[in-house]
C-alpha cells in the first residue's frame, strides 16, 4: 500500500497472506477469508501455480516478520481459477478471480473472521478501504514489501471516468472491474497487495463487504490520474457460489 497507515492485528480479520512455498514461502499475494474454509484472491496470483501444495495461507496477523498470538496457518487443498481468466493485449488481467479451499475451516476469533460478499455494488463515491502487505515506497514498484499490514481509503470512481483515454481507455471494463482511488495518486494499492480485499460499507452501514479484489494498476504505483482496478465481486458472485457448492 502506498501512503495510508498501518493496521493493528484484528483490524481486517478476513485479510490473509498467500505464501508460495515454491518461492521460499515469502508473501506473494493477499486474499480474503469467506465461508470459513475458502479464500478469494486474484486469478493472476495463482496463474501457473494452481498446485495446492505450493501454497501456505496465514491469517489473523498484522506482522509478516514474526508469529503473533492468535494467528492461524493453513495448507490448501484446491486452487480454482476462473475459467475465463485472461490477460488483455496490454497485459492487464480480466476475470481476475480465483478461489482456494483451505485444509480445514478457520476458527472465528478476535483476529480471524469472514468477509461478507455484497448483494449489490457500492455506489460511485463510496469511500472504501484496500489493505495489504504490498510495496509501500512510491519510488519503487518491486521492493520492499511492507512487514506490517497497511491500509488506505480508496473512493469508488465512475467507470466512464476511468475509461477515458487519458486514464485507462478500453482497459477499464466497468462490468467486471471497479475503479477506485484518487486523481492525486499517492494513496494506492501496489505490487504484493494483489488478490487482497477492497471493502466497502454495506448500503445500510452495518458491515463491511468485499466489493473488489486488488487486480491491476499503474507502474510505478500511486501515479496521478491512474486509479487502480479491482475485480468486481458482484459480477462473479454466481460463479463463486456454484464453485464452492460443487467443491
């Protein structure tokens, strides 16, 4: 996360760290716990890495550097990419969603809990939140990752605005993506935040809902007039529900 602030343990209890054991077990992507034994993340996080044995999932933590009391760790039994996942000519992913089934249900606690999936989209202008352990230095797009979970606000923008030529043009497909962020840049998701939660208040304000999944944005992150793209969860909700019912 570029800009923003640090999170305390339990502030985002659905936030998980996906760690690739084939790459030394370091943090690779974010994800969100829902339905107790499923994690939802971005398709590009698991592209070419759908062997469940490659993955470890940690949740209930703020710090990646040391074990925290209340943390839970899991292995993965299934990794399921969306069948229509693809990259555009520009290399930006589309239908960028994947599911991971954990080896056992998570134990709900002060530090671990499910995020709700939305019944309908949050409206343009809603002030939402994105979180992750991704890159925090606006000067560097690849290193280092943040050792502590960070978060920032990101207001939802009109897809028509984001698909103007000087912003993202036809890359921003509003039906399957949410565009969010600031014209001034600075506060934004970045590499390593991918797959993580973009959460918005429910229409009645009673709970947080997973409106988006961190998908893609400008390199380097935090540039002016380059808001980030998030997978629109409502567009894939029926696929999500069918997949978890049949697995």
